[in-house]
């Protein structure tokens, strides 16, 4: 299949933030020969105290590179833009007058020619991102929302207004979950379901012995890995830990909420965030994975990105009954709150080589490689339609 035009990715996270769909897709396209410029988070809201560390790191990046592009590998380039991180009208005006032209100059420098025949891939409806995308006049504009924004209690109301504006402009909308697909399809008919995937080769291999900070924690081990946010049912984990002191409950990932009432329990261990390429060593040392999401309108529209990563290890996975997991009940044990503890113990007791092979096979079928194959077909189809209309 022939290549694609260069991709300018307007991300809602920085490259060095926890690895997720943004980095996985863009690195996959770059590895196949498509030039990718990954523009780090332009901001969708005014920052708070908790954002100061990220802003300081961004400032340091910019100081180091004097706004030069930062090469990651081959065709992938990271750009840490200088913009005011506030979403007031005056801040957006300053960004548009002073900082947007600088961004455009660096994009031209990256391309080696004036912006034309670009694909813009937007992960957030930030006003700065929308203005930049329009300035680039892309041949194709893709919006890839992480979930249905209006179901997320922490999304500012003004961002929902910008999203409606964005949805009327973009050529393609991508959805990672069925509920997200149904919502956006009603607004933009060019909406397509492209779920999260897995770097199968990475996660199906343990890549070495148990990490040193894990060895001292006993088995069996129940593990959750990913962002420790408000959408997790910590009471469920606390109850399991208290009722099963022989088990060790391992939490891997950045904590975005106060976990002091949980980590005081002796058999609960918080290991913090780990690098993406370090994760397999930790995951292969676990006995059972859990995805203890609260069940509500937000989580019913989410396919946890960690699902196929856990399945790639072959280990059992237990999940609360969020909507997206119902189609995976042949490889994931879905349990109500009052059945969660029994489900975890049953998953370990009844595990077998046949079950492990089935989980690994499902992960293999849902690799990022297969997702990018589908995206190549989809994008080429829309580019051909554009050419036919132009002719």
C-alpha cells in the first residue's frame, strides 16, 4: 500500500506522558514511512496547581531546544510549542498573533516546503489546536476523541462548545468504543470505530526477570495498571485487600487522586508510573489483572486501553460490568461488585493453558498493526474521494 501525506498530530498529551493511543498510533505511522510531527499538548483549559510540573518540563524542553524540533526516531519529530496555557479570550488572541506564526514556520521547516497535502490528526478540541489546523488547510482532518467528552465530569463546558465547532469541520471522526461511535456518528456521519490496540510483540514477552521493586511482594498478586483516576472503584479494591490478606494488590501508574486510605493497607502496594517498555516485565509477574471501573455513563463509553495489553500476557483479567467488556466475555471475566472477590479467586483457580492461549490470540488479533492497516485503508479511501471531487 502506498504511503500517506505527512501527518501533523495535535496531541492532548505530551510525548513523555503515559504511553497511550496518541503515541502508539503516531509511532506506528512513522515506522511505516509516514513523516509525523507530534505537537505536544496545546492546552484545552486554564492550568491549575497540579499542572505546574508539566508546564515547568515544557519550559525546560523549549529552553533546551530553542524551539527546534526534537527527533525521536526516523520519521517521528516532537515539537514542544510555546503557547500561553490559558483559555481566556486575550490569551487566545496573543497565541494567534504571536505564537501561531512561529508554529507555522516550524512546520514549514519540518516539511521543507510550505504546508500542503497534510493530514491533521487532532485529539482534543482545544481552540488553539482548531485555529492551527485551519491555518494548515489540510487535505484531510481527523478528530480522534478519547471518549464522549460530555460524559466526563471534569471537561469544561467551553470545550464542549469548541468540540461542536470542530465536528462540523473535520473529515473523519474516530471512535475507540462502541458508545463513542454511536454518539459521534449521529453528529458526523464520517465516524468510524477504531478501538485501542496493543503492541503485541512487546506485551506478549516478559523481556527478563522480575523487577527488583516487585520481588519482595508476595503472591498471588492482583494488579491494576494505568492512570489511577477518579473513575476507579477504590472501595472495591480496599474490600478485596482487607478480606484477602494473603493476596498482594499491586497498583502501577500515576496517581491522580488521594490514595492514602488505600495504601495504608499492608497488602496494597503502589509502584508508581513505569515506562511503557518496562511494563511487560511487571505484568508477566502478576497472577490476575483487574479493571475495577465504576459503572456509569462515562465508563460505559470507554474501552480501557490496557485491556489487550493484559490479555497479551495470557494472564486472567477480571472487570466490572462496563459496556465495552460484554463483547469480551469469552476472554475477560465480567463481575458485579458483590461478586468481584469470588471472580478474582475463580479466575486464578480455573486458569489453564487453553484459556491463556485464547487470551493471547485475541490480543494478537487486536494489535496496533491491524488498527493501522484499517486506518491506511480508510484514509486512502477518503483521499481518493477528495481527488475525484477535485477532478
